[in-house]
C-alpha cells in the first residue's frame, strides 16, 4: 500500500474557496494511486470562527479559570469541526472518507496538557480504514493520555501529528500544505523578497523552526528526521511542489548546492526580555548557580545565556519577565531588565569556520544604525539580540547582506 499523509493548516481550511483547493489536492493524489491520510488543523486564525485562538478567547471571557485538562478538551474541538466539514465536502464529490480523532487514530501521549509528548502511535484503526479504500481524515494536534483524557501537542502541533503518523504508517512522503510556497529564506510577511528554497536538510529547517520560523513545528521535523520520512512543505493555493525536506544524501542532483550554501535563512523570535545580573561583591559562581536554579525551579525558560566572570546575562519571554523579577528580588539580587527585545538568527549548516560571517552581520546592522545588545554563535547559527523596534529592519538588512533574495 502506497501511503501519503497530507496535512492542511488553518488558513488552508478557512474559506470555502480554500477548501475547494484542499479537495482538489486530495483527489489528485487519489488519482495518483495513493491511500490517503489527511491531517487537519482548526480552521482559520485568531478571530475566525472555530480557530484555536477563538476557542481560547471564548474560555477567557469573564472571571472563570479553565483548568489545563479542560482547556485541551476545548482546543481539541477546532480540529474536529474541520475534519467533519472536510468529510462532508468529500462526500459531495463521491469520495468516501472517515474521520478519526487523535485517540481513535492511536495517538497515546503523556499528561502534559497543552504540550503533550507522543509516547506511541498504534494506528490499527487507520490501517483498517485505508484497507477499505477510505480517505482517513485525522484531527491534528491531539491525542489521548493513558487515562483517556484529551491532550494537545503544543501550538502548531498538527504538523507533529502528520509526521508522527507518517512515520508510524511508513508513508512514502508527508505533504504539509500551508499558505506560502514552501520554506523561504525568511518569513515572507516581513521580508518581501524572501525566496522559496527547493530543498532543505532536516537539520537546516529544524534549526530555523527552533529559531522561530513558524512554517513547520520543530518537533515535526525531529520526528521526520528520526524516521527518515521525506516531507514537502507546499502551498494549498498552487500546484507547485514547494520545498523538499530530507537528508542531503537524498538530494543527489543538488547535493552540492546544499553543501555549498553557508547561510540558509534568517529567523526571529520577538518579545523577549534581556536580564543582566552582576555579582556586586558576591562570588559570581554562586550567583550563576543561584540564578539558573531559581529560574528552573519556577519553570521560567531561559535562552541566550552568556556567563561572564562577574555575572550573567540571559533572556526570557516578555510574558515571564515579571515572574523572573520577583524570583530574583527574592534572592536579593539587583537585576537589570530590558524588555521589548527580539532575537534575530542567521542560520546555515556551513557557518562553522567560514571567516567573515560575523563581520558581515555587524556590518549589515551598523549600516542601519541598529544596536547589537548581545550575540552568540554555534556551528549552525549566529544570534543577535536587538531592540524589537529594529527587528524588521535587521531582518531585511541581513537578508540583503547575505544575498538571500530573489
Ligand atoms: P498553518 O496554519 O498552515 O500551519 P502557519 O501560520 O503555522 O500555517 O505557518 C505558515 C506561516 O509561516 C507563513 O504564513 C509565514 O508567514 C510563516 N513563516 C515564518 N518563517 C517562514 C519561512 N522561513 N518560510 C515560510 N514561511 C514562514
Ligand atoms: N490548531 C492548532 C493551533 O492553532 C494546531 C495547529 O494549527 O497546528 O495551534
Ligand atoms: Mg502551523
């Protein structure tokens, strides 16, 4: 059985015109001889009826508090509405389909509501339905814990449902359909001349996704990478094949192109706060330990960590800054806070050892009078922290400097 997994994101399902495109992608692949598993997200984005954010807003009205378990139950509804709608559209054109919830499709997760990890997938029911020649529509983003409660896989988690199912079913390929023509050198909403990439390696896009490129969930890429399933990121609104994600060895004809490019793309994470804590007479070793232990104990995630002989500098999300301040004040430290920052990343497998990349970054930013608040590098990424007001200009300047555009 040749199995293909197709995943359709929120904007791909939000209007009847978009849904017509979805149906035509399904029909084309059936004609190509595939058995299809179609993973759907909730329709639309914030403000649209049935979108995940809209459901969350509904729960946030008034003074009540919705516990995490019940919040997952609520969020799971969006995908079920999409799935049922798609089933009826397929029936209209004579395509037999069946809808399975995450639990029915065999997703077993831990109980970390809102961000559950998949423990295993037992896709018996999916296979049975495929054998009966049905298109199997699976509600993305959800699973079931060991006590039978609904769980969700973290925002953007339908991508993870798709690649995890692809791996469990030994699918030939997983197609992630979205509202852009594949993976681009930067977010096209910010960098207008961002260029679609024909091929990227799992490592390249995994890095970009971790650094904020929202086009695919990083966990989804990790799962595909572990099982070696190729993924295509492509547009619902065109017939283009988008970007192929696989191991470079898979790209025999273009392997050199991939290996040769040292910068793949630019990504960003907005809304972070820089925190600086100086030892001021106390032993710095003790201070470093105290700070990071306290952050961990209070479940505050830290990033961009620079440890110096006299103190520490790091970032937290703006939303966690107040909590971090009270934790540090309780330790009688005197932290300095700079909110409204953005982390901009230059990503590429070949950065390591190429001379002059940092110089180019500094040149691009200083030419625009953009202040670099902090920087760090690894063998695949160089990060700079800038004021959020400078972020868009910084992304465009770096994109130009590395000649990533069309
Ligand atoms: P979906 O609802 O289909 O899952 P998302 O909004 O999660 O869609 O992801 C698609 C969006 O990702 C695009 O609209 C685009 O603005 C954004 N994006 C960010 N970085 C990139 C990038 N490097 N390439 C393509 N799209 C990107
Ligand atoms: N509907 C979920 C979300 O908005 C999952 C997804 O879209 O992938 O996060
Ligand atoms: Mg998404």
